[in-house]
């Protein structure tokens, strides 16, 4: 299979990652810490990094993720405040 589109895209001599590399959306700090899309924390960062704010479904997804991860913290803080306050 020579001369196809696959060969043109896959043949490069520079140090850039290949076009099929999945870590392009991962922040540089996360990559420096060793996170990849293969570990749970890295997969979440990779997923969130691929969201596009110009697309409505992606914005809705971001808000749902914010609620899912923020609601337990809110309930924990609320429980602490209710235990501290007399009444």
C-alpha cells in the first residue's frame, strides 16, 4: 500500500506526535506528571480537554460534569456547617 493517504499522514521525520496520538488534548502539566488517557484521572482530563465550548452539547456535558463532581463537596460542606451551628 504505497502512495495512499495513510502513508502520507503516517510518514514524518520530525519530533511531533503522530496524527493518531490521543494525548494532544492533555495539558502539558498532566503529561509531565505522567498522566495519560490510560489512567482514570488522565482519561477524565483528556475527556474534559476535548470539549469544545462552541458546541452546545459539549457545554451541557461540562455543566453536568461540574454538578456530578461538585454536588458531593457541597453536601459535605453543608453537613459540616449544620453540625457546627447550634439548632
